[in-house]
C-alpha cells in the first residue's frame, strides 16, 4: 500500500496523489493497430457513450472485438462493435443507445455511416476507373500503407496534352 492515499486515525483528511502525472500519455500514432482502431466508426451511441469510446481510442485503451458478441436484446451473436451490447437491429428498433440502452439523441446513426461508406466506395471506384494501371497500383499501395487519406484529382487527357499530340500525328 505504498502508493495509496493515507488517512490518520483522528481526522478524515487525505493526502494528495503520491505520483503526479507530469506529461500526458503519448502513443505511437503511426502503428498499424492505432490506424485501424482510429478508422473504426462509432455509430448508434449517445453523446456520452460516444465520448467514452473516443477517449478509449485516443488513449490506447480501446480493444476491438475479434469475434461477434451476443446481443442483450435478441440473444443472437450479431454485435460486431466493441463496447456495444445491442446489435444494430435492436438498437434501431428500440431507438436507444447501443452501449447504455438509454433513449435519447444518437450522435451518429447507422444509416448515416452506411450512406457515407457507399459514397466513399463509389468515389473510389470512379477514381480508380480513370487511372491507368501504373497509377492505380501506386495509389492502392499507398492507400493500404496509410500514406494517402484523400482521393486524388485525376487529370484529363486534355490537361496532359494527349489530344493535341494525337491530332498532329493524324495530319
């Protein structure tokens, strides 16, 4: 009990914290595990639970699920997000937080994330379709490493001057 606070027998006064935190916790932001965890969305949560899960991500306390958990509502193994106790269907049907089961405002609903994911995937497909093979492979390699976060703007043939070259050759 060397690190605990002390109380004297006669008074209820406690001494302060034995070791003070001088610097804030800093972890390796470039690790693959951290990138994967930070990329996971928090959907179906109330503002309080959303902040709790975000804190866990920020301070490297978040532990992702490896296997689906059993839902408290329907008793099926459908919970795929860590720190959630209700599956997506039960949370939406009861209109409650998937972590604390309290009704109220949901910060980010499941529909919003689905629509955003579909839009991002569609944009990515359009960009990849416009790239040539070399550009596509380079982009996908950098995307997997995490070096690229945004979709690039692809220059059209006119901007590269290919149309002018083909016209002069035809003459």
